[in-house]
């Protein structure tokens, strides 16, 4: 008992309901892991829909996939991997107590995240001009012509389904990026203002960022790559 | 800045993992080029397997090293492995359902 009182007296950041800092830090991280488990199920439903419908309607999905700008997806994967590196370095510096470096790496991570969103916006705008957005303007003339020529017009609704899933999955992922950048901004500001220095919290935000990267690591091959050779 | 109250169980004992992170990052970039290269080749069914296989390796590198899953305690491992298990139930059971529909054509009593 007196030991616990001493623990709390010497560590002002130790919250009253924890015994010591190690328990507090482990709980912080476990909370984030549990949240990420729910995120896996959140994205999981969409991955399931994609896997299932690609299997059922492979022709239409291959046509849709070939409409995407693969180099943009490639660049974005690279950008996200670099951002994961800078995030890992931020966590590393946080554990070493180098607050200035933490802020620097967090800002770098935010810039890379913004570049990703910029490239994504460029892709969405291109899709808009090619009339590929279901619910808004889905009437891709060149595709309809091609499908008519090859006698695969029955694939058109499946191409549309591909784009529904494409926008739902990449949109949800982009939303996670926006939230991630906002969280990084708050974290960087608090560390910069010296109001905040908790290594476990920086690491938890890092876990979230890496998770969003991890989702993209699967989205990129599934959406852009696997049907590059499957030309109708 | 480095006041003792910022004491973390890993501080003091913590040494920078920076060289490791750069190695993992280099491996991830190599895998990224590999997956795009493999996708350009016409491998038939292998295209899908190669793409997903490389994605799983990349994910494992991020998870184990960037997310420190490797150094996490047992409780975190349980949460992580349960997540994978539930995700696989979601995917595999549903695919199994769709794949087996219509397999049983004559059922006694039906």
C-alpha cells in the first residue's frame, strides 16, 4: 500500500487506477490492440465482399481493375511504407526521450500521409472524368463500347460493383488516413508544447498508423495488381 | 526534457532500433517492387498467390517489427492471434458456404 502511494507520488503521470507505469503503459497498448481487432472486423466485411464478388464475377472485376491507375497505387504504397518508417522512428525517439526528434518525425509522417491523400484525390478526380463513379456518374463510354465489341455486356453491372467496392474500401481507408493525420497533429502539438510526453501513447498512435498502412498493403494488390494480365 | 518523471520501463534500458527499422523498410521496398514485377508477368493463377503471398510477408514485417508485436506480452499475442482467427472464420466460412451451395443435389426426405 505504501509502495503504491510512493509510486504515485514520484510519477505524476501515473493515473490513480494503475499500480505502476508499466501496467499503465501495457493497458494503453492493449486498448489500442483491442481497437485494432475491431478495425480488422470493420475492414474484414469489405474484404469479404470483395473476395467473394471477385470470385463470382471475375470478368467484370478484371475489367474494373484495369481501369485503375496502377502507377498511382504503386507510388502510394511506397509513400505509406516510408511513412511507416518515419512513424516507427518517432516511436523510437519517444522511447529515448528526444522530444524534438519525435515532433520532427511526426510532422514528416503527416506530410507523407497528406501526399498519399493527394495522389488518392488525383485518382478519384480521374475516375470522375472517366465517368466511373457509381451513384454519381457511372457511364464509361469507352468501356461500354469495348464490352459490346467483345460481347461481354453482361459484365457491366459487375464492373460497377467493382467500383462500388473500390470507392468504399479506399474511401474508408482514406478516412482512416485523415483521422490519423489529425491525431498526429494533436500529438505533435502537445509534445511540442511540452504538455505531453507519454511513450506508450506515442506508440499506440504508431500502432494505429501502421495498421492503416497494413490495410493498404492488402488493398493495393487486390485492387490494382492481381488482374493486370486478365484483359478481356 | 528528459526529466526522470518521464521514466518509462523501456527507458534507461532502451537502445535505438533505428538500424533494424531501416533494414525492415528496405525489405518492404524490395517486396513492393517484387510484387509489381510479378504482377506484370502473366503467371495465370499464380499471379493471385504471388500477390497475396508477398502482401502477407509485408504485413508480417510491419506487424512484427514496426508494431513491436514480436516484443509484446502474451495478452497482446492472444488479442492479435484471436483477431486473425476471427478474420479467417469470416472469410473462409463464407467462401465455404458459397462454394458448397448446390453440391448436395439429392437429399433424402427432401
